[in-house]
């Protein structure tokens, strides 16, 4: 009975040791090799291989790991073979102490680099800068900023709202934009009669590529995207909201690009209908 109890206790302790060794990074084969040497040292790789029923080459490889990487096993050369031994189980605590020391050193290095890391983070993820303009003068300032800063613009707008709503800006703005060679590479506009005539007459002249969509139920808020800037504006409510943010401008430009591509068929149908009407006049 005492023998059975001792055997049971040994199995429980061995299981606990295996779990502990796995937690500190040893895999199943390394654990098996270490336990065999813990029970009896020194031993040849071939002896351990027979006891754990594993190929000698595999055992030899894992013993090498225990010697060179973990420092838990010692290796001695004897003529044409090696003997492996666990000299002291305390090597486990020494290994963990060494790891803790290296981890502390790494921690200190990272801590000392935090200002540089934060500087990089602020550069890459700088908070958006937001400007808000009200009234006709505010809108004029927003469009002057576009002329000063943009080299290419994409966006949704209504030429009719622009020309009829802000005569002190348009159509002079178009001429000034063309002089600066600022291309409107992608524009979406509602298919009103005014917009269609403006596009057919001045599209190339105004360096603009417009696609038309149905004029019903479209918002009266317009927006332009250029560089890292997104501008929302309204001629009805007389305001402009300028957001300077690379991630935000990039996100809206990507979504707008999808909308521009999706509008190709609608634009084609609207232009065919317009040409058909012209031929019937």
C-alpha cells in the first residue's frame, strides 16, 4: 500500500514538474529528456532515446537545446560519444533569474526610448486639425485655401449652387484654378440642366472630369478632398468645415473613389438621354 502511494505521489510530482517546464518554455521532447537526466545522470543520448521511445537523432537535437539555449544540461565528450548530465536542479532558478535580468534590461531600454517612440506615434497619428468658417467671407477663405494648397481635387458638388449662390467667388474661381493647373480629377454632381450644360461646355476647359448622378434626394452639403485635407461646405447654410488629417482624408478619398467608379453606368445613361433629347430638338 505504501509503495502504491509513493508511486502515485511520484506521478503527481512528475506531472507538476512537466507543467512547470512547459511554462518556462521547454517543449514536450525537451521536457522528457530533462526529466530522464534528472532521474539519472549522466546518460548517453541513445540511453535516453530507448527510455522515452524516440529516435536518437531527435533526442540528440533536444539535448543540444537544453545545453546551448537553456543551460540546464551539461555535456561531456568521451572518446566517440557524449555524456549528458543535470548537475543541479537549481540551474532552473538560475536560468529564470538570467531571463528576468535580461527582461529588466530590455524594459529599461524600451522605457528610455519612450520619448522617441511617442514622437513617432504623434507624427504618424497626429490629431486632426479642424477649422470652421462661417458666412460668405468664411466660404471665400476656404476656397482661397484650396487654391493656395491643392494640386489635385476630388469631390461632390453642385455647379449650379456654386455659380448662383456665390457670384463673388464663381465662376472666377474656375479660371484661377485652371491657371494654377489644379486638376479636378474626379467629381460627382447632380444631373440638373445647369450642371449638364456647364459640363458639356466647359469640362475640358476647367480641367474637370465629372460623373452625373440622379438629381433627386441628394444632399446640399458639398465636399472636396485634396492632399491631407477634407472640406465640407454649404452655400445654403454658408459655412465651411476644414479637417486636416491624413487618415481621415485618405479614408474619404478611398470611399469617394468607390462611389466614382460605381457612378459610371448612371453617368453613361444620363449622357445618352441628354444626347437623345438634343437630337430630337
